[in-house]
């Protein structure tokens, strides 16, 4: 039994370990499980200014622009930047576009990683991509903090953090047609279809995407398997190493209110 559990755990680890988001360019990566392409291109600002600027409340502003680099007084090709609210000469390079990489972890999913120098990094930034499948959700960036010294954590939420929900121009939206086929179109195009019976327009169909919930289900199963293994180890240690034995009691029909106690270890019966 224990051998089977260990085999299941090992296979689960191998399956999760094989998951990747393969980089296509600075804006895109493709999931190795064929769930789709994550495309951040439509979120990038091309004006020379970053898409997001987040004050931290203690005198610093954190700036981020995916895909396209921006410049400051001292730095160029920036992806992530820290600058003083009062003194623009106080600034730090938290990651450049040319250092970008997509990584996948079992706990966080897909993240975009940056460093200030690809060869000799001093400061690093991680932008965790949190999939929000509601197509009208406004993309948002949250600064989590400097959880490790010189390592900065952010969360980017929205549909474009999901595989297959965005193209180069923005959010895609599923729509129904009069035929059996279902197509995917741009969200800024009228996706209402005419009803075949001449009545009201057919509603847009939505459903649960297994690719988005599958990782959570695997995580729960993996957690339960580990718990079973731990409990089994504790029982085995208690029985074989510490010598704990079981004492069983059962009521007798002859003496009401009394019980016979059977000592497995001594192979004797005593009455209580």
C-alpha cells in the first residue's frame, strides 16, 4: 500500500515538474500542456511611459511595463523601476526587458521574472500572473513588497494572465453561431448573434475551463496523499519502533456491567 502511494506521489511530481510556459517573445509564452498562449502585448504602453505606477505609501513609486522598455534619468530598457516620490535622482533598476523570462511553479503558476543585469544580477523582480477569466475585468497590478532583500514581488491580475484569452490587440471573447462551430473573436467587436428563430439574440455561452481549475484539484489530491503517507509513517513508527500494542475491551453476556479485558501482549483475560 505504501509503495503504491509513493508511486502515485512520484508520478504526480513528475507531471507537475514537466509543466512550463515556453517563451515565444517578450510578450508571450505558450503552456506546455497545450492550454494556450499567455499574451501580454495588449497591456504594454508604447508611449515611452510605463503602464502602471504604484505608490507604496512610504515615499517610493514602483513602475512596470510589460513587453516594451522605458527609460529613466539613469537607466534604459526598463521593465520594473523604483523611484523616489520627492527626488527623481533616487531610483533603482529592478529589471530590464532583455532579462525577461517566463517560469512556472506548482504553487504560483506562471510568473514573469526580471533582473537588473542578466549576467550579474543585484536586484530581481517577479510578476505573478493571476488568471481572472471574467472578460470585462480591468487588468490591475499589485505590489506585494520586498519579501527578500533586493527581490520585489508583484501580482498582475486579469484575462491576459490566462492562457488563450488574449491576442496582440486585447481580450478575446467566445461567441455562439447558428452552426455547431464556436469561434473566438475580439472583445471590442459586436459578438451578438442573431437567433435562428427570429427572436431575441442568442446569449454568449460561457463555461468552466478545466485548464484553470485542474492545477488546484491536483494540488488538493497531492496534499491528501502526503497526509496519508505521514499518518502511515507515524503508525508504523509507533507499532514497530516504540512497541505500542492494542488493548481491546468488550462486554460479556454473563456479567452485566462488567467487561473482559484481553491483553494481546500477555495472552490473558481479566475481568473488570
